C-alpha cells in the first residue's frame, strides 16, 4: 500500500469516527440537508413519487 493511499484511508477512518461521535439530532439535521439536496438534483418526472422533507424536532425532556 502506498503512503498516499494509507493517508487517505486513515483520513477517512478519522472522519467516520468524528461523524459517529456527533449527537443524533445533528446527524438527523445532516440527513435532512442531504435529502433536500437529493430532491433538488433529482429530475422532475410525473412517474416519480414526490418526497417531502420530514422535519425532525428534538423532544423536550420530561420533568
């Protein structure tokens, strides 16, 4: 394995660990942003079902 490939794989591993360590609410926000981007990039077609973004709201802690 070349040093460049080793560096790339290590960088990917660190990035995945950083993503895994984020709070679930932040992960859901990222998912919503990716879904909105995918909807913008998807070509309009009458044969496709239109998907609307699902809003996620953090639950308030119970007393």
